[in-house]
């Protein structure tokens, strides 16, 4: 939503509330800017159950783009044989699920090769649940990119090849590299040769910015910048939730901070941390605050007076780190904590801020779940609460 609308999570759920019928249709998505400027638009995504706008959400009332693959994918998943891999619909009929998305993209850009177009083509099935699965599709993805080149697509299109995040749970997630994996998704950008010749300054700026702090709000602004470069639109508004964010076609400040980029401390990878070897009161109190926060969120969304999720209690604190703000008079401490709870043995990671003068704690960003939880939370239908919930009904059955 940061990339497509320029909204942060709370604003997106207010203005584009996916739990209210029709609200998503009125949301200012990027493809609407392009459509209003004469572009043909398309959106396709595999694994219908966990689609971006439909997982525990109501989705769109009307197709959001000129070409929208979801109805076909729903029919295919209902009627074709399915082979699962890592609990996802890896093969659908005689094709990989991802093939439907990439073939749709190829058809779209081939039909409209002489027209301006904007498309978002998103695949989940070979990358979402296992860090090793994407390698099984390396050659196939390369084949598609070569096909794009063969059809001339790469000569008249800018292509952004990206992920929303790395793997968020599993054994690798308990490592420092796993911490980075969740926070630093990959992004590659292709510029047509003629564009690079006409705009060598943009090429040079991208070479600089690839080693500087950027975020999805900046890509939002870049997509608007591209539209303005087409001379089909102008004076487009900044990213609502990040006033200082900018197009990556413009040089980023070398000392840009997470605060200036609207990146919450929990998601910031620029801050150095030092390990806390003992367990001082500030750590124990911060962990208690995080668990109380989780239980509070579950209680707020309980089914009337009937509790559906167990109250979580601390099992163990795995490790604690404290942000090392060098040469800065700090008004707060940021503590990165990993802890395990019962029942369910859920492993959580949270960055808890302690405001020194006010003597109060605060959750920054959101709390990450580091191990699998699907079978434990099947009774919960609020998407962000699934990672917290250990269903009481399931527990009694077992």
C-alpha cells in the first residue's frame, strides 16, 4: 500500500478499509493515475486465497484494472488438478501457478506493445513459504525475461522486479541474516537503452541511490515521476505518509535516516545494536509489555465475551539487544527482543521503545512471528492477529 497509494498501514486501513465493502474501489491506487493518463492497466496475482486484497479482506467490488486475472485464477484453482509445495499451489493443471501470471503479462504487453501500459504481476506460490523454493524457478524466470527481451518489451518499458519482503518465519529467521532477510527485499530496475541515452543523469543517480536508504514510498514517488516524464500528467501529489520521500531518479541524502523515511525502529536496519548478555529489569519489563500488548490486541478482537484465543505467557527470553545511538543524547532506549510464549511455543520478535523521562514503553512497528502458526490460528479471521492466536477450541480437541 505504501508503493501503490503512498499510505502507511493505519491510513490505508482508514481510507481504503478492506473490511468495508467498496472502500478499496475508492482508494487512489497507482494504476488509477496511469489509467487517467491514457494507459491500459492490468493486475494479476496467483494463490487466490492469500491475494493481497482478499486475504481476510473483502477485495474489490469492480475490477480494479482494465485487465484483472483473479476470476480466472479462482476458476482454475477450483477446477484444475493441484500439486502443493510448501503448502502452496505450486502446480495448477499442466502449468506452474506462476506461469499463469507471467503468461498473462506476456500477452498483455504483446497486445498493447504500441500503447502506453501499466501492469502489476505478482507471484506468491514459489517464494512465500520457503527460502529455498525460489531457486527452483530461477531458470523459468530467466526464460520469461529473455522472452520479454525477444518481444521488444525491454526496449519500450521500464521494468521493476521486486519483492515485498524476505522470508518472515522458519529457522533462518532466528539468525541475524534472517533479521535482515525480512527487512530488505530485493529490487532491480530495468531502463530501456534509449531512455538511458536520453537521461544519463538518471542513470548516474540510480548508481548512487542503490547504496543509500530508500523505501516503498520512494518507489511510489518514482512511479509518479515516470508518469510525469511521459508528459501525460503533472503536479502529482507527494506520498501522503512520507512528506520527505522522493523519486529514486533524484539523489537521496547520504545521511538519510529511518525517521526521515518514515521507517519504524522495528523495521530499520541502519541502527547498530549491542547484545545484552544479562536480563536487567528494563528487558524483563519490555518483554512483559510486549506480551501484554499481544494479549490486549487479542482481547479487543474476541468474539463478544467469549475468548477464542489463549492468553499467552512468557516461556523464555531468547535474546535481547539494545540500540547503540553513538554520540547522541537519547530520550529513549530501543530494545530488540526475541521471546517464546506458551501455549503454542510461539517465537516473537519485537522492538520495544522505553521513553526514559516518561518511564513508559511503546511497541514500534509491529511484532514479528518467527515460527509457523497456521494450524494454531485457524479460528482467527483478523489477518494481523493470526500470528498471535493460539485457538482454544483447537487446543481442547487435541
